């Protein structure tokens, strides 16, 4: 039997939900994958455990104090070099050794190392949607310039990718595609009234009915901002526009998205709501490997339901579409305001229903300029955060 090509991987955000799911798939295939670097923000204990199991060449903590503690915890492992800081994140993303980089840091902090991997021409498994939302065209131009291969890990985008002609994913106009049907679970508050939404608590927002995810994306799913970010993500990944994309709320989360063709065919990708499926798809592409995901039991699921999203109760989806239409730095401002509002909600300083209020006010108060460089994007991100924090103080609970 011919042994498979061995891939060498850097995982940005190894201790998070996507990072741990990635390592779970890798654990099942020691013949296929080796780990070059693992990175995290500050969770020393989790990182030390992972380093003992996966023996990376580098372990990077964004936080310097955490890196010192990790060095102590790994004093018995001389093969692992511990590094700290943002430059080290960029370094292990762009090193010559790894051919694949899993971009799974949450939020804007993920943009610089993800971009470093893109510029180094890696296969980039893109979970960190905020990076693409912030910098859209600049990011995709960098992909084209370096010849990097970006494979979508977000379950919906991975589904769309699987339903497209493999060599035509940036060519939606000519591939006979008429619509993308982007599915959404609707989140934990799908049936809440506007009044009930005013009183939801962080723990309720983080308890997603179908998916187990990090806190930030869980809140984004509850406000439908996640679908808004994904709408923008899909436009950039598949070279299309929001009018070609229709969000379908599908509470069972079994169909992960669909692509409609001119002849009336609609191709769908189905699976249990388990991120190991899209992760394994990206890790092994174009091959298929076991992801540890139980077989789908359609008899048990019984039926699929679909609804239109309610933009009155969940205005974040509308705000995201408007920011994309506005263009320039508007999506970066949207993302920054959302990150600040979600952090304030999670720490009990802002009501759930005020998240879209903060985003709308921040967008209105921040001038849109052409997104002509990454420096412009980072400057707008910082400016929007200052505006959003002031607005949050004004509405604090
Ligand atoms: P998470 O909060 O569980 O994990 C985030 C990871 O990033 C952790 O390893 C953390 O240490 C690291 N990190 C956080 N801040 C950092 C910083 N400032 N510098 C360096 N590292 C930092 O998040 P998650 O749920 O795994 O999501 C990660 C990304 O994947 C997000 O962009 C999210 O939108 C996307 N995504 C997640 C899922 C999911 O099921 N969890 C699905 C689709 C897309
Ligand atoms: Mg998704």
C-alpha cells in the first residue's frame, strides 16, 4: 500500500474549540500529519498538555507571562521551543517547515498571523472568518499573489466549497451557479420575542442548541451576526455578491449550505453538526479521511425545516449586509464594534439587545475610507473600538 503524503501543520489557536477539534482529527492519523507549532493566547495548562501529546517544534503563547509559565511546565521536553508575542505567531505561520496552517484564532487578533501564512504561500485552513471580513479584497489579493491555497473550514463555506466544481470556486459567474443558499441554525433565541431578547444572559447565549463553540462565536450565532460575517466571508471566498446569497434558517443544522445551478439542480452538503467534518475535509483535501464523526441518522432526524431570518429581531444580519455594500473599511468597523459589544455583553456590561445598537452607532460615527492597505484596516479597527467603547459606556447596564 502507498503511504499517504505526510502534511506538517501549524495550528494558530490550538487550545480553542476549532484547535482542539483539529488536534482530535490529527490524533487519528499519525501517519498523515505532524505538528510544527501550536499557539494560544494564555491557557498554559491546556497548552502544556497538548505539547506533551503532540511534541511540536514550537509552542507560542501570545502572552509573555504565560510563555514563561509554559517554559517551566515543559522543562522536561527539550525538543519544544517556547516563544512569545505576536511576531512569534507570524513566524510559526510563515516558517518553511509547515505546508498547512490552521487559522483558528478568534477575532481580529487572527488577521496578522493568518496573513503571514497566506503571504508564505501555505495551504491555509480558514476558520478565522473575522480576518477575511476585515480585509476582504486585500486578503484575497494576497492569496492570488502568493499562490496560497485557502480552504474554508466554516461549516457553511466548506459545504459550499464541496458543492462547487472543484476548479471553479472563484468563478461562480461562469459555473452556472444561480444562488448560494447559506443555512443558519437561528441560534438559541430563534423563537424569542423582542422583549424576551432584552433579558437573555451570557450563559444562555453561549448554550448553542446544535454546536459546541467558543464564547464569541456562540454569541455571534445568537445575534445572527455570525451569519452576517459569513455572508461577507462567502462573498470574498467565492467571488460573489450578497444578492446571490439567500440565508435559510434551518434549525436542525444538518444541511450546512447549498448551491443552486441554472438547470434547477440544488447541491447540498449534509452532516452531523460536528466541526471535525469540515476540518478533516480541509486537512486531507482532496482526499477523504475518518474524522471520528458518527454516521448521520436521517431516520432519527426525521424532518428538515426552513424559515426566513427575522431582520427586525436580529438586525445584525442586516447591518453586515449594509457594511459589505458600503465597502471600504465599513466591514472592519462592523467587526471591531461587534467584538467590543460581545466582550461587553459577556462581562455583564451590556444588554444582549444593545449589541446591534452599539454596532449601528459605531458604523454611523466612523468615516468609511477606501481599504487601500492593511495599515488602514488596523487603524480603522482601533478607531472603531474607541468609538464602540464610548458608546458602550453610554448604554452600560
Ligand atoms: P475559541 O475562543 O474556542 O478559541 C480561540 C483560540 O484563539 C484559543 O486557542 C485562544 O488561546 C486563541 N486566542 C484568543 N485570543 C488570542 C490572541 N489575542 N492572540 C493569540 N491567540 C488568541 O474560538 P473558536 O470557537 O475555536 O473559534 C475560532 C475561530 O474559528 C473564530 O474566528 C470563529 O469564528 C471560527 N469558527 C469557529 C467555529 C466553531 O465551531 N468553534 C465554527 C466556524 C468558525
Ligand atoms: Mg459557520
